[in-house]
């Protein structure tokens, strides 16, 4: 069982990561009350970068293999850059709970990505589960009603799906790189490149550079930068250095659980009965795809083709 594994610390790190990622949907909702998505995300990356300035020098002297720089850039492009663009605008249109449910499809996206990029075999059960989970996400979106939490849930959930596709690419890159680079080094690269990426997007955003800084949205941005970005991503990068990417990504199933609980406790979000049926469909698809009918020994190795 997983709790008897020598990688127990990696599993604990993953659980903490999923809790923090689940809370990020709630924090972003608070941040977007006062800030444009690009402004909030730039502030998030800037907070992380300012702390990493003091940490990065210890890990910057590393020996890079030929081709690693390209993969580092691709990793950062996937996440935080494109991922946060899609997720930032997704949460302008859908609720935190629905976005969390859509995120549960990520383990299946990783399996699909590994099939095309790593030539790993994909089981028929995984493919069927992927189709069922996507159908559940579509179900939730179709029967979502516009309200103060989700003014355009179909658009918002689709943008979250694109964000998850980017997160899947990031997971594969992070697993490959984490075999040779310290987790804090990878987190620092993400923070610095993310800051540079979102600075011009903030400047050209409709609201531009903010002129007021309400307390709760500001604290939410700081929380996202210091806790979610630094702590969660460092824990995740550490975990994928110890266990296979597909195994680590299966913990993403915990994100919607934490998000739904926090969305209900903090934001007062609710699901209708027919939407809850969609939630069940999503989890049924994810569970089917992860069911270990036979041991899957495929792992990520140096054969990655990016």
C-alpha cells in the first residue's frame, strides 16, 4: 500500500499540494474582486520571485544537459504562463467548485500526453474513463445556470479545460527535469519567467496597473504567490522527482474535493442536483481510468521527445 512506501514523504507532499491548489481557486475569486486576472497573476508571480531571489543563488549552479534549456522554457510556458492565463479568465466566468471538478480530468490528460509524447501504452480502460470524465464535465457545464459565481459557466469550464491541458504538459516536463534539478530550482525558473511573461500582459490589460489595493484581494495575491506558488509547486516538483508522473497526477483527483469543500465553506457555492450527477460522472470516469486491473509499469524516462 502507498502508506508503507519509502516514498511516504512524496505522498504527503502531494496531498498538501492538492489542498493548496484547491484553495487557489478560492483565493483567485477574492483577488478578482479588485484586480484584473493578469494583474492578480502578475502580483502572484512577483511575490514568489521576490522570495526566490534569496533562495535561487544556492541552486543556480547546475550542470545542464544539452536540450534541457528548451524543456525548461517549455515547462514554464505551459505553467505558469499559459496555464494561469486560461485559469485566470476561467474563474471570471465559472465557479471555483466547477473549475475544480474540471481539473480532475488532468490525470487522464497526462496519460493521453504520455501516449503521444513518450509512446507509452494507454489502456482501453483509461481511454473509456477519459471519455466518461469529459462527458461529465460537459454535463456540468450544460446544466450550469449563470449566477454571481459563474456568469458564463460553459466558457469558463472550457477555459479551465485548456488550462488542464497545459498543466498536463507541465507535469511531463517537470518529471523529466526533476530527475536532475532541485525542486526549488524548477520553482524559481517558473517564478522568474512567469513574472516576465505577465508583466506586459498586466500593462495592456483593460484595467492596467491598479491604482487601489484593497486588503482582502491583496492578501489573496500574496497567499497565491507565497503559499500556493512556492510551497505547492516545490512540493509537487519534489514529489514527481520521487514517483512517476502518471502516479503523481492521479492525486489531482483530490483538488475538486478540496475545492468543493472550501467553495461551500467560504464562498457559499452550491451544486444543483442535476449538476451533482455530472460530478458523479466525472469521478466515475476518473476512477475507471485509474483502476489497477493490472500493474502499469510505464514511467517517464529520458526518452522524452519534446
